[in-house]
């Protein structure tokens, strides 16, 4: 038996709103039938889709898992994503890599690395 990675799932308070943010980050659309309880982005595309599920509890503390992205247009992408509603958490230049840690509108952190 082989496994495939189907979804990266975000627990959230408003699935459609958070899916909308991530769709803009990825420059795509929220999949049809999204609502405040459940939404997906990139379902049916190559690679895993992002899934957003409403949960009653608030997120506390740091994510134990996060997603990483990389780009050659690093500064412009950081500015674009912050303009969409992300918050800068920190910038790092370690281990031969340069990246910024950002937080989405619900506080989930993710990284954007510079391809050098």
C-alpha cells in the first residue's frame, strides 16, 4: 500500500475567510462550496490541497507544524503577502538560508524563504 498526501488541514474560526487568504497567497481560487465551516484550496490539483475546518477552540501557542514556501522574488512576495493580511513574525538568516516567518490572519505561522 502506498500513501499520498491529500490535504494540509488548518483548524480555524472561519473556514471560508481563511481559505480566501490562502487562495490569494497561492494566487488561485477557493474551491466551490466553501462556507464558514469547511473550505478547500487546490483540491484536485497536483500535490496536496489546503483544507480549512471550523473548530470551536482558539489556537494557543506556536504551531507544531507549519508550511514553508520559497521564491526568487522574495522581497516582493513578502510585501504582497503582508498586504493580504499576514503579519511579520521574524526574519532569519541561518543554516545557509534566508527566510521570514509570517502569521496568517488567524495566527498560523508559515515561512517564506529566499531562493538565492
